[in-house]
C-alpha cells in the first residue's frame, strides 16, 4: 500500500473496515470512534497474559490460563438448561470444559474427540474438579500462536466484545506497517528515534508501557505538534486579513481615566499599549487578556472600548450572565459619564419594545457601546460599524468558537477575550496558540491581599463570633459548601443544611444559592446580596465567576481540602474587591492527606493566581485544574502537559521552523487530519 493509500485508509469512516456493519458501527460511535484512526486512540486499559501454557497440575483457581489438552469425552445431558461438558486431559491431570447455551454440533466442531487443542479461560473448581466455563478461546494445536500471547484489554461499550474489537485493531495495524516517517532525523532523535507505526503497534501489543516510554512519547509528540500546528495556522491566517486600521487620539481615554477611583498599574498601562497597537494596525486583533482575580481587566477593556469608539466604531461587550453584564454596564455608565457616548444594555429578558429601539439605534449608529449577554449576537442584531468585540469570562470558547466569533465581527472587527482563570504556561500554548496573550498580574495599589486562615471544623463557634463582628461593621460573608444536599456516600457539608443552621443564628439575613436553582431565582438572591438585604450568602461553587460584591469581606470555605488549588483561589477572589481588609477561612476535617496540607499551605502563602495554577497542575494533574475542564479543551487523547512538558518545548521550536516553510506544513497536513484538526482551518473566512 503506498503512502497516500495508507493516509486515506486511516482517515476513512470505520464502516470501511471488513466486519463493521450497521450494529458494530453504532456501538463504535458510542465510544466516539468514527474514523479508522480513532480505533488506535482507544488504547489498551490493561493486558491479559495467555502466553504461559500450563500443565493441569499447576492450575490456579481464578486465574486466566492457557492449556494444551486432548479431548477425551463428551457429556451432553438431555435435560434442558443443564450445561454441556467436555472432559479433556494432559499427562498431569483432567479438566472439564463447561458450556452454557451452546449447541452440541458447535462443541463437536471446535472440540473433536481425541484431538489436541489450545483452550484459554478462567480456572474454576467445582465438585473437586478443575473446570473452565465458556472458554474465551478454543483453537486447534496448529493455531497455538493465535492464543498463546499477551492480549490487550480495551474499554468498550456494552454489546461490543473484546474479540471483535481486537480483530478490528489487528486489521488496522497490519495496514500501517509501511507508513513512511514524516519527521526529520534531528526531531526523531529528540523524541526517541522510533517511527509512528512502530510506536502504535508497540502500544497495542506490549504489556510494559507507560506515559514516559519512548513509544508513548513519540505518539504524544505528534498529537502535541498537530494541536500547536493548527493553532499557529489559525493565527497566521487571521493575521493575514487586512483590516481598516483604527485612528484615534487619547482624548476619550484620558477623559474616562478621570473617573477612575485609582491610577492604572504599570502592567495595565503596558497591556493598553499592546491593545492600542493592535487596534491601530492593519491586521485583525485576536487577543486574550488573561488576568488574575482583582487585577483590573475590566478597566483595561473599557479603555480599549473608548479608543475604538474614538475611532468612530461601535463596541460590543458580552458577559456570560445577566448579573455580570449588568455590573459591566453600571461601571461603563459611571466611567463614561459626561462623554456623550451612548451605552445600552441588552439581554434575553429585554422587553420587545426596548429591543426594537436598540436594533434601530445600532443600525443608525446612535448606540456606540452595547453591553449584555449572548443576546448581543442573535441573528436579528445588526451593527452599523462594529469595530471591537469584548468577551468576558468565556471559558467555553474553544478554537472553533473563537473562529466563529472572528468571522461574525467581519474583517475590520477586532476581538478581545478576557479570562480570570490563570492557566499554567504549558497550557497557554496548547489552548491559546491561535491568539496573542496579555497577562495581567499586578493588582491595583488600593487592593489589599486577602488574609487566608485555616481552621478545623471544631472551631466553628469562634468563626461565628468573628462573622458577627464583621456584619456589625457593615461587611458581608460568603459561606461555600461543596454539595447542595447531604450525601451518605460523601462526608461533605451540604449547602442546604448550612443555610438552615446559619438562619437560626442570623434570622432572615441569610441567602442560599446553588446550581439547581432556576436562573431567575439565582439572580434574585445575588441581587439581594448586592443590595445588602442579606448579610450571609450560603453557596455551592456557582459563585466562582467574576461577580463583584464590594462589601463582601469574608469567605468561609467548608471541606477546603476537597477543592483544587485553582478553585480555592477563584473562590477566594470573590472577596477583597473593596478597600476593606478581607479574610478567607479554610475549614477542614481531621486527618488531612499530605496533598491537602500542601494545597492549604500554598494558598495561605500566596495570592498569585498564576503561581497557584502551576502548583495546582503539579499536584493534581492537568485534567482537573479549574479552567481546563471548563474550557472543554481536555481533548488530548495521549499527551499530558505535565508528564510531557519537554515535548511541548520541542514542538514549540518545531512549529517556528514549519511556519517559515510552506512545503514543510504540507508534509504535516496528514497529522491534522489524523487528529481531527484539519476542518478547523476551513472555517476561517
């Protein structure tokens, strides 16, 4: 088979394989196996060793064993529901092979009298005799090599047998042995000096393997390279789009700066310069503003908005929730007062009359700044001259959604995404390689670091005394619990139980919010807290995302040892938004694990979200860190950004070489198809 045929074979629909009919195809689809290559990414979960043929005097009960025996006697009972039995023997003993629900003719065919056979299955002991019930393999002696080996075990959906799946894998592996290498010698040396086909065959056939074997690392490298390559191509292609550059002076930005309650940090000023440079350039801005909690991202975005407006463009700012969008709107109205800039607010709840007026004023250009939720991008919303889109806290915007957003704004529209989720450096490359990234680390001078304390649950009475003093001084309190209702299985505190408990002490001044509440109910409770009609808000982790409650100065987190570091840091960021010194109290149960102690210690020692995210990834693994799960980007099949950090660095350097050589990109295009990345490039307008 020539190379293009092998490439085409791997990216064909799995139904092209012999043995895959409608039923098997449906079952494979349940496992997200649609292309032939997808079969290969479903790696063995373990191996069954059938390679050691045992004599009948050395059998171990409960162990999967392969035996070589002679068929000596049939026992086919004439009473229904009784099993068929075949006695077999070798020089050292006898064993019964028992069949339930098998026809006599079938058994005679696979176990002819006086023939030598290979049988493999689990050894049982019944009425002082060894037996194998419904053996996995029964083959003639000349097919010993077919059974006598280490056999991979796969995670499969119900109805799909190991035997069927292994046959499909065998067919695929046979077809890829002649696949030509695509890396040069220099890269190959760095990643283990093994070919792709050699590596994939080894992984599926050998028991000894781990994330750091040269075979596994070779495959992981190709996945990392494909991921970074598609992001670099998206970035390269979007950067090719010529746009009408924005022309503006600093008249409006200086005017709104007078309404700030504090001076810009050096970090904010530097990032504003980066954004201004993008706005003024002939190339489309596609930038992520990544800022730690409380670092002042919103102010940076509003200055960017003022400069786009000054260049006679319209700006749209979208937030994921109505309450967060409303906060941005109120802040913008305050900051843009006396500027003459028309700012409007739009959500799905806006009434029809109001919506119609907004639609008209957007088209005629009267509205310069529109703030709201997803309603901003409904089909019937048209702008006359949209020049900047700002998206806040949009965790679930993967590369496909970012391209859709870029297309929606048109070629003259710049894009600024904001995220308060600090992400470790390795992941920034893997997730946002299609964008320019600005990091906002420095916090405004007036913001004090949150004091973080850890307390055992037994000292809850001391905490209540502290909270009463805080409320007396006009401050508010978050009380976070991991679960909504109590669980018999998990020893976690329940939000509902804690709400009832605190209500006895603080009467009607306690509110409750959790994920099972309807959106309207949730917003009502949050607004009550914002208006200070309640002093304590008992909550599950739904309060993580950037809502600003300036009078909340205390957060109590129960079972803090059950949360990840990044999540604890995000929760802690709900306080410390005003000028008052704030406190985070981490409640824990006895007998903390070593990792839990480390997490609590790291949080107490640092308020730097980026440092915390790095430490969190080291402690917990990349799949669990906040932001990675939420972003819907945990789509690496093989690669692990912790275990394979060295491969990410090699790939990053390799990408730079490929970017400068168009023919080199063509050579690697097959990799994009192999890892389902090629279609992304076709979405770019």
